[in-house]
RNA sequence: CGGGGUGUGGCGCAGUCCGGUUAGCGCACCUGCUUUGGGAGCAGGGGGUCGGAGGUUCAAAUCCUCUCACCCCGACCA
């Protein structure tokens, strides 16, 4: 394995893959488009998951688990939302293998053909709403606020680690409500939770807003999203929250008796974030040395590198390290000591690749001064610190790194967001610099489509803080219906 | 699905045009000693049916036929 990674400036896509492999986040699986999430990557996902799960529970949501397999008939019956997924569904047609004639291999047993084929879920609306029909009778059963953590399968043609794989992990929330207003409130509440997760934990500023008709989820009335800017200035949709209106209630005939004893269709929402967030963290913060993981979600917050010259040194340093280590662990700091036989330089590079926020070096020199050396991954700053100060300094430093990463990402986003009022500048910025462009849009899919074809940029969202007054459409020159954000996207 | 490419120890490759020693190199791995404040050194060692099948030949990683797999680029998506 060669040292280092492809520089971002040379080939951003290669950099991304290199970092993920070399930092030990993931590896390729044996089936095309699949990936193995390795322990370090899974620990990162677990930290993200833990933070979000707590927020969802704090807002009254409960977890449940629905089956992986969906009867094909569920898909036939209900057309609109399936359109988006039909082309990428894995289908189970048989349930048994048998030995081949020569006994050397296995083949599908034709006698095990299923009466009704089974779909591997690409998303769970259909199974869940088939159950909701049984569970919901009265307004007293509402709201129903269920979330599930699960894997889903979408047979994608072109895949990339974490960003788009055949199978991925996510959470999908599915709620049912009495009124349209309640459903809208829920949709927005979840979007706000996603925004907080992104900014407070992933240190990743996001754009929040409404998706256009052409970009929204097929089964939804409205789709909101959080959009994050990656290191190559392209946008990544990092989470979506859908107001499904009564679409699914009607498709699955889910009704309830309301407070006036009237039979009504329920209102629904669904929302999700996936392991794609891991890819987002990689691209939002990573540099040419590797990952930079925000402390709050870092599997390892501090790595201790002992500088050892002899076996006697090792014993002494181990004693020395144990003194302050226990103290920090008691404070909940996640620490790992690298006692491996690799050289210090090797360890420095390796743990920088893994994005650990703080490196703590201890050698005999430091020991005699009752110090250790701290090095921050976010900015490379190095300082000697008295051991007795560690318990105070470490939490502070972790918090500083967390906010410094957020600030760097914010500055980057601001520096690469432009407001533009003519199409010439628009095209120039998209092709030369990239990033976000705020401008007027006449609200027609034709304009959206034309711009996409000419520049590859798409409308990421209609931001909540947008204001079309006085603006004209960047493309048609007509009066703007919305101020929108365009960008090239993943 | 259209175009381009690659299959040789775990990874990255050379060798293929022009068939001919025992299939080689770097990294990784194992053992030992010396090392350790920015990717350590030396010595020794293990690991390959050259993607698969068939053919030509005294002889095939190398030539021919078929086949499989994967990667990259163009129309979709969290």
C-alpha cells in the first residue's frame, strides 16, 4: 500500500475512495456495488445513529422493525411512489438451491419457484402502511410516530462507497396524523432535527428548504431536504423529510374516525437519513492527510502515541499514561493508546488518516517535565501541556475542535455561494468555480430542465430564507416565482 | 444497454507483441536482532493451478476460439 492519498486537487473522487479505504472505514463487498462497513466506520455510524436516535425519542418517536421482504402485489397496487424504485428492485423468485447434476456446484431449484415473487425493500412505505391500515381505527390511535433502523436495497448501476451502494443502512420514519397541519408540522420538526444533527454533531452546515416538483419524492406532496456542500463544492442531499399528504392513506385505504365521528383518511409523513452521512462527513471535513472527524462523533477522540526508546521506557511511560488516562476515561473521553511496534512517524500519519481530533504524544522528555504534547487534527497546532491540566484542557479542546470544524465548513460554504442575476455569470461560475448559486427562477420545470442540460446544475432547494421579490428568472427573464439555490450535486 | 480497458501471491504491477531456464519486482505478511519526537534498518522466510474452458504445439502467462468477472466513460438515484 502506497503512502498517503491522491491529493484532492488532483482527483477528488480518487481522494475520496483512497481516504475511506486507508482510514479503514469500509471495504468493497464481494457482490458488485456492496460494501463492508468496517469497525472504525461502523463506530462512526453508531455515534451518528446514537445522537439522532436520542433526538427522535425525545420528540416522541418509537422504534420498530418491519420485514425486509415485501409482496410484489404491494407494488403493483400503488403506482406513484414505486415509479422511482421499480427499475432498481431486487426480486426473490425462488427459495431453495440444489446440487447440480455433476454434484460440484449449486443451482436454483426450479421446483422452489415462489407463487408470488417477493421484493427486497427499497423503502418501507408499502409494508408499513399495510400494517397501519390494521392499527389505525380512531383519532385516539393518532398520531402514530414510528421509526425504524434498517437496511434497504436499491440496485444501482453506478455505486460509490457510502454515497450510493446497492445495500445501505438508514432510518426511515413513518408517521400518521389527524390533520394536514399536524403532518406539515411533523415534516418540518424532523427537518429541524436533521439540521441540528448535521450542524451540532457532524459540524456540517446545511441548507434547508423545499424541493422542487421534479426533485421531490414521487409519493410526496412536498419534500424538504438538508443539503451540504462537499469539499469539491458540489452539493450532497444529506437528509429528506416528506409530507405525504393523504397519498398513502388513499393507496392503502387507511382511514380513522375523527373527533366528529367522521371517517377520514389519515395524513402521513416519512423521512430518512442514511449511511450517506458518513460520506458527507468525509467530504465536508477531509483534507490531503485524511479524515478530520468532529469530536462528538469520533470513534476515537484522543490517540496516545508513546515515544519509547527501550523496554524500561515502555514500563515507565505505561505507568505515567495510566495516571491521566483513567481520569479522562471517567470523563467519558474516548481514548486509544497505540502500543503497536510501528514507528512514531508511521503512527502520526496513520491516525491523521483516521481523523482522530487530538493526538497526545508522551516520551521520556515530557515525563520528566510532567508534560505531554497535544496536537490538534483540525489545524495542526502543537502544544506542551502539564499533565495535571489535562482534565480541564481536553474537554475544552474537543469543544473547540468541534466548533472550529463547523466554522471552517461555514466559511467555505459562504465563500462558495454567489448570488447572480444573469445567465452568463451563472454559467461561468458553475463551470469555473462551482458551489452554490442563488438566483431567481420562474417556477417552470422547463427552465429547470434546460439549465440542468446546459450546465449540469440542479435546483438543490427553495431555501426557507429565500425571497423572490424583485428578482427575475435567471434563464427566461420572466418574473421570478422563487429564489432558489442551484448547484452541481452528487 | 452503447463505447473503452483490465484480469499474473493479500495489494499494486512487469513479463504477452516475437511461445522455450526454476514466473519476477515493490508494498504488505512471518521470524530474529538493532531501532522509535513525522511513514526505521539489516538478515532470513512463507505464499502463484498466470480469471475459466477448449484448442494449436515437443513446449503456452505468451498464439487461436469461446466464456466469466471487474473497472472507467455516457441515459437514473439517498
